[in-house]
C-alpha cells in the first residue's frame, strides 16, 4: 500500500531507519543519524503540510495486511510548468530484495503519468548505487545520461549521478 504521511507513522520510521541506517548512509544525505521520535514527528508534520500545499509528496510504502512500514518514496522536485516530477525511494533492510520498491515505483510512475498527466518522470541516483539503478532499468526507464562529479556522497567523495526518465508512451 502507498499512502501520504499519516499520524502515528513516526515510530515505525524511527525503527526502519534504525534498522537500515548503515545501508542508507552512503546514498541518502539525510541518513547521517537515526532520528529521535520527536524529530520524526516533526518531519511528518512538515511532510503533511508540504503534501497538502502540493509542494512535495512524501509517500510511505506499507504492507497492506499488517500496515508495517516497508520504506518511503515520493514525488519530489515537481515542476508543474512542464509538468515533471522526480521519484525517490528507499526500503528498510529487512524488506530489501523482495520487489517492494519496484512495485511502489511502478505504481507511483503510473499515477504521475496517468493521473497527474506528468510529461516526464525522473529518477536520479549515484552511479555506484547498483541496487537502486536496477529499479528504473526493470521498469523501462531510459538512462538519459550520467552527470560526472555532480554531487557529493555523504562521506564527501564526488559522485556521478545517473538520470533515468520515463515519458508518456515511453
């Protein structure tokens, strides 16, 4: 199940990040520490506000039977003048490799293209993040390019950024 930020998810988010911090740290700039419950609750308050304002759409991936948090995704960096969006995602360590991220990204992409009428959906990540790269490749996104020395990894080393995109009919 994919849903917008909701009350009560903060404790599960702290647990999921705590379980996964070592695998998230190299790729996610925000994964420099496990948030406290108060930090997670504040994050979700801000995420709810951004969702309602339409400025950012953080989404949660949950197992529909148990409502256990699998990970997080979202539609970010929207430019509605095009219109285009970027999808980001991560899955907790105990749920990795089970297809949850692929399933979520497939449905979020479908929603962006069909329901929101986006003309472009992007996914960006470090060229070194091979597990993450497999998802857009599986889903038929096109690797449009690699930006060399585009950003820094959390450890400060330079990173090359892959840009995958999907457009209507593509």
